C-alpha cells in the first residue's frame, strides 16, 4: 500500500510539472496567459456583481436624497400655505372690522347725539334661561351697567349687566328676563319684546301685548319705542309668525333677531345719547 501511494504521488507531481511547463510554453509562444485568464474569468462575475451593487447603492442614495428634498419642500409649502391662510383670515377680519367701523360712522352721522365705544366679543354663554356675552372693554373705557349694546347698523344686541375694569357682560335680547318696549314700525302697534321662553323657539324673540285687532305681517320690522336706556327706532327684529296669547284677548308675534347674536365679533356700547 505504501509503495502504491508513493507511485500515485509521483504521477501527480510529474503531471503537474508537465502541465506547468506546457502552460509556460503556450504562454511564451502565444502571449496568452492562461492562468491570468482563468483568474479573470473567476473575478469578472464578482466585479459585475459589485458594479450592480454600486449602481443600486447610488440609486438608493439618490432616492433617499430626493425623498428628503421633497419632504423638506413639502414642509416648506405647508408652512407657506398656513401662513397665507393666516394672512387671509387676518385680512378678512380686518375687512369685516373696517366695514363695521364705516357703518358705525354712518350711524353717528345720522345720530350726532350718540357716543359709542367699540368692543370685541370674547365669550358667549347660553342656557335655557339666560343668554349673555362678554366683551373686552369695561369701566376703563367708560362703560357702565344699564348701557345699551348695539351693532354698527343700529340693531339691538342687549344690555350691560356687569362691568369690570377691562371687561363687561352683556345680557342679550334672547334672554327672557330682558324686556324692551317696542313698536311695529309699519303699523305703530306697541308691545313688549323679550327672549322667547317657549321650548323650541329659543332663538326667536316674542312680542307680547299686541291688540287683538292688530294686523301683523311677516317681515314687519320691530323697533324700540324709546326710553332712558334704549333710543327710539333701534332695530329689534322682524316678524316671522303671530297668534293669539293664551288669554285670547291679545296677540303676540315671534321675531327673528335683527342682530346675529351667535356670530357677533364686534359691537358698540352706547355710552351717551339724548333721549329727547
């Protein structure tokens, strides 16, 4: 066995030497480096794979870079849109405020005895039996209790019932406890207006004590009769319905408020006027 193994080893060695010599001769005669080509053949697929991986990496990097750029652009655009929307809201608010101030100037030109203090509405409160709002002006601006609150168009909002140094609370015309002497402008019928206390009609005013013979039409305008608190001809609302009171000897009318209480942003406190 030992002699046989030695012979096989010698055969392998001799074969390897002969192949090496043959490759050397072929390389010298042809200039073709076979071992190098073999190695190149083995390396080429690896190079191809590495090149492909490089391309994929470059594409991935480009995608990530592009994604980050788009994300930054998207964020910037959102911020710009938000800023534009804020500017638009401010512009709209200023436009509405300017419109109301111009209307107030017209009101003052028609009533030279009026003195008004403008105020912004900062809070609302509404329950079944009370309806108030809070404004950002108070005693420091000359506001006192029992002063009338109106819109720039001369529509009644309510009455000041509480005053602080820099705020005031206004009981609105929708509050059932606030009663105002009123007149139907087209016919001259007199009555009393207050917030409606019947469930289901809380957003309306009720005018009571109208003559049973009175003719009441929808959209008739109802105005103040005039008192030490409310000047004459301030607008309270417009008739939307009418009927007989429970006693059957008088009529009542339901009114839609002239002032849109729930959406008010600004109002005016009538600090002084001549009752005449």
